[in-house]
């Protein structure tokens, strides 16, 4: 390669490198530095070491409640999303009349604005004039205040989030199912395998790399939930639907405690990193046919 060609290469990638440094790496390093300060709009900034992290772990009960709510949301959303997406993919993999309409209808929420989706379902689950309670009233049932009940608000948000994103995982599973060679199904049929055996012994092992990908994406996405919480419940009632990203938003842009908010943001980063590494380390036990 000529010397001038090397510089042309650097020139072509420089916009991407500069954009990455200015809009991603720079803010990350700044936030990491801020997490070791008492950066706030109301007092002079000074270096305080790990005090923000100590406060979060030892002197902030709302933080632990927020961690619990975040894990509750993930524990509800991830299995429900994956099971529903796999079931839909198995139903819609065959070429039947009108199957394209159903695939499109299920995938459409994925490309719909999250804010619009959350606003629509906020009205659907409204206490007095919501569609759900109106339907319950038609059969003589008094509907609850879905979004104002501390036991019901989080499950409602989980269901709304599953309906919003299940189409993406369904598409991933559909692509994986179409790549499974038919000779395996023919061999299983000759051996007299039941449908359950075909699913658990043939289909799932062969699409396990795609299941692992969907699991990783869904889990990381669930830990970053914010929009639907902000629009539908505002973290309430009380702090029953506070999640980590919403708590970071509250600390940074409501209480203007940027140093403490940055510390919580990095705690969330390390939680995501730890869960990702755990999944990656155990994948060889159940993920087969990786290429």
C-alpha cells in the first residue's frame, strides 16, 4: 500500500472516529469523572471519591427498591417476550393465505414510536374511560385502577412492553426456523418422534444461537427501560415502578444531582456488563451449532 493511500484510509474513517469521540467516548468519560464528584447545580463541585457509590449501596433505600423493580421488570418481560415470540414464529412460519398480514401486524409495533405506543395504552388502561375497564363493565366486573395500583402498575407496563417488542424477536426466530434443514424433520418423523420431541430435540437446539441472541438483546433492553415508565406511570404510584434509568433521570434532571446520577448510571453499566458476561460464559452449555 502506498503511503498516500494509507492517509486516504484514515481520512475516510475520520468522520466516524471523530463522531464516536465527541458524542460517545467523551460523554462516557465525563460521566465517569462526574461520578466521583458532588456535581450539582446548588453547590460547589469537589472530588468526593467513592462517596456517591457508598451512598447508593448503604444510605439510599430508594436505590435498592429501584434495583428490585428493574430486576422485577426484566424477570417478567424476558421470558414472556421470548416464549410469545417463539410461539408466534412457530405458528407463522408456514406459508398460509394471509400469513403476511399477520406477520406485518405483529411487527408494526416495533417500528411505532415508543411514546405514542405508551400514550395509547395509558388511555386503554385508564381507570374510568379506558377500553379494558369498559369491556369489564359490560360483563359486570368493576375494573381496577390499573396504573394507580402498586401491585398492578408494573405488570401492566411489562405486558405493554412485551406487545411493543415481541415482533422483533419473532422475526429473528422466523429467520432461524427457515434455516433448519428439512432432513432433520424427515428423520424425526421416520423415527416416530412426537411434536414435543421434535421441538425440544430438533428445533430448539438448531435455533439456539438465535435464541441466545434474542435473550441477550431482550435482557439488555429490559434493563434500560425508561420511555414507557415515564409516560404511563411516572415512576408511581409512589416509587413502585421506579427503575434504574428513571431514577437516574430523576436525580439528574429533577434534583440536579449530576454526580450521584452518574454514579448510579455506572452501577447500571456494571450490572449489564456482569449479566452479559454470565450469559456469555454459560452459553456453551446450551447453545449449539455456533458458526
